[in-house]
């Protein structure tokens, strides 16, 4: 995209400093997710990626800086209200109910005014494997199937921005590839997506913009192809 300046980002973080109690984790984070695009935030263990998503979803209040949703400041707005405004986070570990069946998990997310029938239909159309496993207890699904269920639950709420924390964690490359195809499809349909990953290069195949985070700072941002080249250096500590 060439005229990025003219487009109001769906989500924007400006100068975010945040942490836990007296521990500072983010030291001035800026990022923009433009409408209908995929932004990949990459970085090693402890870089501050999950904390960034916590700030963006209203779970962590920044000490300084602004969180903007379609240009409106939403600092201090509760996670619930942000969720109703279309901010949807799939947390690390996927946030499904392991003791409930696939169908029961889907039934739990119909508060957004979408009927259960429609939630189920969308889920099973997008991920046919879930239809076969509808009566299975979610905790016994494969990791990839659990991620499909988590994505189905998220999409049932008709989000404006979907945030995914380590989509590929613990999954075989072929499954990761399948999930990323779905991510690309969703982005083409207009959804804005912010994805956090440690290292997965697959995400760079679908991202429009990528960034490397180290020690609570975004070190580098740019087109995915350029970021791919820099990833190795970043992880080896060469700057
Ligand atoms: N609840 C918490 N209380 C105190 N410190 C925390 C808390 N959660 C995270 N931290 C610290 O904040 C830093 C950043 O953690 P964060 O979870 O954001 O990293 P991450 O980039 O998501 O790492 P990973 O790739 O391992 O998930 C780490 O040093 C971590 O120990
Ligand atoms: Mg994390």
C-alpha cells in the first residue's frame, strides 16, 4: 500500500509504556494495523508480544501512550467493551473450554447477536473438520483442531480486528500452513489481523507488514520480505 498516511488505522498504539506492577516491559511501542491487512509482530521469548496484545485488548492499561481504535482513543476502556466494539483476542493457549464439546464451545459465543445456527454453519463451512468432531470434547482435539475451534469462536463475534497470540504454537508445519491460508482468506474478506509469533516464517507469507520486537521495543518494521532477512540476525543478537 503506498498511501498509508491517508488511511485511518483500525488499531494504533502510540508510545506505549506498560508492564506489571513495578516491572516495565514495553518501553515505547508504536504500531498501526491498517484496515483489511495482516500485521505480524515477531520476537523471541519475553520480548513483550503478549503484553502488547494485552494493552491492545484493554486487559493491561499502559502507563503512558495511546491506544486508538479507528482513530478514537480507547485508553482505560474495559476489555468487555472493547470486545463489543470488535476487538477480538485469541490468547496464547487458545482460550477454548477443554471440558466442553465442539458444539458447546460454539454455543458459548453467540452473545454478539449472531444465532447459534449461523455460528455453527460458519464454523463448519470454514473448517469442515470441526463438523466431523462436533460432539468431541475440545480438550481431546488435536492442537490444529483446537486452533480452528478458537478461530471459529472468535469469528462468531464478527470482529473488526482479530488478534492471534502464537497461532502456530505446538503445531505441525502443514497445519500451520492450513491455518494461515484461512488467515489470508479472512484478510481478503476485509478483516484486520494482528498476529504475534516467535519465529514462524509462515506468517510472513500472509502478512502485509511485519515487525521485530526485542526487549519491549519494536526494533524494525517493514515489508515481510525484508523482515524475513533480518530475523536471523535479530535472534542471534546481531544488530
Ligand atoms: N503477569 C506478569 N507479571 C510479571 N511479569 C510478567 C507478567 N507477564 C509477563 N511478564 C514479563 O514480561 C515480559 C514480557 O512478557 P510477554 O509475555 O509479553 O513476552 P512474549 O513476547 O509474549 O514472550 P513469549 O514468546 O514467550 O510468549 C517477560 O519478561 C515476562 O516475564
Ligand atoms: Mg507471549
